[in-house]
C-alpha cells in the first residue's frame, strides 16, 4: 500500500507510550496497534485530530505517501504520457 503510517516514529520522538496515547484519545490499544501497523483501511478525522492534538504534530507527520514501484504518476496517468517518446 502506498500510504505508510509513521505513528510509531512520532510516538518515539514525543516519548509517549502507545498505551498512554490510546487512553488519552479514547481508543483501544488493539485499534491503536492496528493503526500503527498500517493494517487499517481508514481513520476517522476525529481520531486523527485527537492524535495530532495529543502529539502536537500535523497529519503529514503521521502519514507518508510512497508510490508503488513501476506505477505511473498522477500526471502521467491523466495525460497518457507514460511510455510516450
């Protein structure tokens, strides 16, 4: 998946334990663990907001886009430029 969750990095930088964050934002440790591992399909904006507020960070500090190898960029897929001379 091209979206990488960097929550574990931000937790380490802020010296906050997962258990503490889960309690502070009102979600289970199991759900936080799934989020950290990237095994979720989505996240509620309210949850993202609570994480950002607690860790004093921006959503971009927690999520990274890394396109899969060999995939066309958005511009190439829209214009059909991929593979053109």
